[in-house]
C-alpha cells in the first residue's frame, strides 16, 4: 500500500471482506496469515481482527537477499469469526 494510503484502515477492511467471503461463500473452516516476525505493521493486521498467534516458523521465508527470516503464523477459525 502506498505511503499516503497507509493508516486509513484500507487493509483491515479488505481482509475482513476476504474473511467473510472465505467463510460464508467458500465455506472454509480456517484461514491462516503468515507474517515476517520483524514486520510489526503487518503483524498488527491479524492481531486487530482477532486471529490467534500459533507460533513461529523458524527460517520460514527466504528473502530477496538470500537471508531467511522467521514467520509468525496466525489463524482464525470459522466458529471464532461468527462470535
């Protein structure tokens, strides 16, 4: 998202729409979001929406400069979303 559009809730609203579509239209039971451990802005998104932090995948992603980074795994279940 471009710098001037950040902080306006655009990503949160978009993710919520995708969640609703996945659970209601596609009848999914579980959604996962994986975020680089050091990416604090992106980590706030699933945390604000109510995803559960399941833990860390060590060296879970290879970055462009051939360095691995740990990934935080978040999940949301359909029964949690419908509360």
